[in-house]
C-alpha cells in the first residue's frame, strides 16, 4: 500500500506532524533548562518583597552554591543575611555577612551590613557588640543615618545600669553613643535626686557634644537642675584624644575620672580638651581653659611634644599645670608647672642603685633599640652605672620592629656552637657564651623584651635582666616564658599590690571600666585625687592659692607612691622594684 504524498493529501499529514512535535518537546533532550543565576536572583527578590522569606532564602542560597562565579553572588549573600535576620537566625546572619568584608563594598552597603550585624548581635543579647556595629555605621561618611541613631538611642534607653553606661561613655568618647550615654547618666542622676552629678554630666555634654541631635533634650534637662548645684571648681584636662596617641589619652582620662567622680556629690567638673599631638593645640587649649572655662588647675599634657608650649603658657597665665609627660623639664620652667610622671632619670637611678648596691652586680651590657628612646635610656644607664662603680662591657643596638636577635646575641656574647649533640644531650648544651656579664639592661617594651629574653635563653646567655617600667605588661611573661624568670624592673604601680589603698583604687576602676588600671591610669588618678583633696580640705579661691597649697604637700599617700612635689616641681615618690617570680610580677623593694 502506498502512503499518500504530502502533496496528495496535506490534511492527513498535519495531525501527525503536530503529534510528533509534542512528543519531541516532552522528551528529555528538549526539557526546559534549569533557571540561571539571574532567574534565581529575580525570583528571590520577588519572594523577599512578598514576605516569603524561607523560599527567598532558598533561591539566594541556590545561586551561591550553583553559580559560585556569578557576579550576583555577593548581592545574593547580602540578601541571605537579610533573610536570616528576618528568620531570627542571628548566627547564620553574622556568618554570611562577615564573608562580605573580603569584597568591595560601597559606603551605603557597608552601612546596611553594619546595621544588620548590630541587629543580630542584639538578638543574641550581646548589647555592647551590637553598639559597636551601630557605632561603626555612624562613622561612615555621608548624610546622617537616622535609622542607626534611633537604634543607638533605643539600646541605651533600655540600659539603667550606671556601670554599663559609664563604660560606654568612656569607650565611645567623642562619638554619638558616648554623648548619649552621658545624657542617660545625667537622666539617671537627676531621677535619683543627684542634681550636682546631673549638672556635671550636662555641662560636659554642652562642651563636648554641642552639635549632636540630642543636645536639645540635654538642654531641656539642664533647665530643670537648680542653679545652686553648679560645681564650685573646674579642672582642665589636656590629653591626646584622637590620632595614634588617642588610646593613651583615653587611659589617662579614665584615671582622672576615677578620682573626680568617685563620690556622688562632686566638687569639681572637668573641662576636657584634645591636644591632637600638636604643640599649638596644647598651647591654645591652656589659653582657652584659663580665659573661657576659668579653671583652677590643668592636668596634662601627656605627650613630650606638647609639654613645652603648654608649660610656658600655663606659667604665663599663672595656673597650676600637672603634666603627665615623661620628658625631663628644664630648670627654670616656672613655679606653676608640676611634673607628675615617671621620668627616665628617676627610673635609671633607682634601677642602677638596686643593681649595684643591693644585688652587687658589677659588669653590665646594654641591648637597646635604634630609637631616641633607646639611645636616651642607654646613655643614662651607662652614666648611672659608671657613677656607682659598675662597668659597662659593651652595648648592642638593634632595629625597631626587629624580631630575630640571634646575630646580635651571638656576636656580642661570642657564642660558640658545641659539637653536634647526641640524642641524650640537653638542648641548652648546644651553645656556650664565651663572654658573660652580671646584668643586661634592655630599654624596650614588654612584648619586644619577651622575644629577646626567650632568644637569650636559647643561646644559654645568663645574667640578671634589667628594665624600665615599659616591662610592666603581659608580653614579658606570655612571650618570654621561663626566660623572664628573675627579670627585674622599676615602676610606680602594681595592680596586684595588697595595699588597701591600691586595692580600693583597682576595684573602683575595674567597676567603672571593666579592666585593671595600669601605671598611666594610676599616675593620672593620683594627680587628680591630690587636687581634689586640697580643694575639699582647704579654702581655695584662685589658681595662685592652689599652686601654693600644691608646693606645701609632702605627705600625700598616692597609689603610685606620690608624696608631693619638690621645689623644682618634680614629683616626690619612692619607686618600686618589681621582679618576675614563679611566673608572676611581684614587688620586691622597698
């Protein structure tokens, strides 16, 4: 039987062709292709906008796993973070959002990520971490982020714990959260009937946070505080509160605040100025504090670069200046300038005396960094040791930032490498120094010294290691290990000192700032506390009268051993000799 040709019977073929076409479409080789990355992203966007978060999350997650090279991956990860946040899965949200920091982010996207991270840490009840991320978001340049400001306020409004608010006020000083924390402290003080405390906070707010949006609220609260509660005295503070030295300035300020605010009815308010590590700014700050703020005294500056200009201006304006700088002030600097710091000369004199007279060491070496600090201390040590009958056998200089000191150690101590040890020989028998000394002085920081001591031990170098107060830090023991055992250095303060005076200070400081104070905080505390005690106990009405009272103090009991000031304005104190014993820093003299 012949099949009809297409030309003979078109009508018979058309149904057959249509059927075949449908069968081909339904076969595996003609199935619909899987959705591409753009389709998944678009579907996820639609589902997210409709509130179908679970399905949206599946689309974005599929995009990141199926198309890892897609240009849409980072956008999909961001939206996954949004989805996890909505689904109350904070740990997943934090994980995926942190992955985005390794990519390029616009300022607006960065602000969104910081906000989401803050929200998720808040969900985990980690309030301070949440505040950290909100604060970072507010630092991004651009128009004010009202959403973040509201979140910061809401977080701090929910806090009624003065300890937490004081910590935030200190940690975020100068930033949006720091000022609002201070406002909350003022509100709490006012609610408790402490008008004087409230007024102190509000006065500081007006000086430090004038442009913030909550100042109208602060000024309204200020109007409710009776005028009679105004602080009787204002003490000026000049510290580096910004730039690379900002963390040191903040530490000093916390010490001052511990002294001035340790009672509920302060006699004193603080007028704080940022020196910015600029001598002109420091000088300008002195003039403004005297002429505008009418301060009774000034604490600071801290940096050596600032102290000369500030001291000269304070002497000219006849206001007491208690500098915290270690720079040796020249004779004739003026009778209004007092030095409340641990100077290099004081340290080396105490260290050299103890080494030669008490330990009876006779020969010494100096390892020092190639820096003005290292050179200055090296020369001082050589001078003081020689003056006491000791002998300096030599000095070795190394570079700042150096971590491998083997060449310097081997060269100076003439290290001889012994014959290769057998398996039973102890490691310390591999090297033998041909030169030995009684004492080795290293004027450097605790972490760098820790590295040097561990390498000295490796080469079997023996001797008593001697240092400055820069050794008083965790790196000496954590890095130096057993090699630090027996190391000796000088300082004015040890937080673990069992003295009731120091125990009280440490406990109060820890309560306010959630950490232990160090020497800088203790020195700042002593200066402020001394001024406060004079103002509380004496009838002082002018900077001149306070200056006269400061010069008469000789029996003050400070946490750093401060007793008063000499005729030259330098502090009178007995330094402590500290040593590493059984892995702990202990006071051994006096």
